[in-house]
């Protein structure tokens, strides 16, 4: 997993003032699933990437590449 993406994901979440649990709830996934994305253990699918970008009000490019 790309560490840049993991970092961008975490920073976007913090910038919005959300906890991991809050984001997980918005995505209808368990908190550990979302936490694994931030830690680089697993990666979200394209549908989840789109939802994450929408939740954090950023483009997919910003989320993936910074």
C-alpha cells in the first residue's frame, strides 16, 4: 500500500475533524476496516475511494497523490 495515500487519507480525515469511527459509519464499514486503510494493511476499492473523496471534499487526485 502506498504510504503517501495512507498519510493523505489520515490528514484529510483530521482536517475535517472526523474520527475513524465517524468516517467508517459514513461509509457503512466497521471501524477496523477504515483503520486498516489508514495503516496500509488493506486498500479501499474504487467505489470507496469516490465516497472518501466526497466525504473529505477533495478530489481523488488529492486523496491519492497529495
